[in-house]
């Protein structure tokens, strides 16, 4: 069994290269209590199909794949506790570090969610500090801080969608050619 610090990055990428394993971890993180294999397979099948309930053949396929392949592999790396006899699965705390790999990381080495959160908190602090007339901040109109924050949000979003690491629209444009 591996601790999260000892899983080589290549193995992490191999584990997360499969959409079903990614969805399994995400579903388990949303429901940190023990869950039955059947309930888990229904959640994942519904996510794959985009409808609830998912078609029976898909639910059965997901159930078998989880039972035979994905859950044993995740358990071997110490990411889940899986009892194949009782068909119960639970995420291990060690699995939480994989969040970072499942989010797109920007050029600063942080996830886009972390970046936008920090930007929002910094902007909110700047506006409130300006309204409270704190030194340095009080000399600037709060509208300037709010406008600058919105401009940085817009530029960051454009970079993320069009050209940056993880550029989503770039992939769509290339796909249509």
C-alpha cells in the first residue's frame, strides 16, 4: 500500500487517465461515507449517460468495470477502501491530494480555481480597505479597484479559454477544422 506522497507522478497520471476512475473518485469525495458498489455504479453510469436512471446495460457495464478493474486498482494505491465481498467502498483521506491533478493548473502552478479565489479575495479586500479609508487604499476610489479586478478577471478568463495552458476553446477551434 502506498501513501499519497509515494505515488509516482506517472502512476497518478495513469490512474487519472481513465474517465471512469476520475468520476469514481469525484463521486466518492462528494459522498465521503461508505457507499455500495451498486449506488456508486449508478451514479457514474448516470454521469456518463447524462440521464437518470442510466440505461441498464450501461449500469451493468460500469458495475463490472468498477468491481473487476477500477476499485481494486484504486485500492492497491491506497486511495479507497474496497470490500469486494460486501461490495462497499469508501474514499481514503490520502485520495484528496489527487484534486490538484484533476484541476487544470495555470502557468503560476496553481489551479484556476485557486487563482480566481485568490483574485476575488484580494479584490474584495482592496475594495473594502478603500471604503474603510485604510492607508494607501483610502487614497484610491473603490470603483478603481473593482474595475481593475474585473479587467484582470476578464483577461485571465480570456487567457484560460483561448490560449493558456488548458485552453478549452482552442481545442474546439482545432476540432472543427
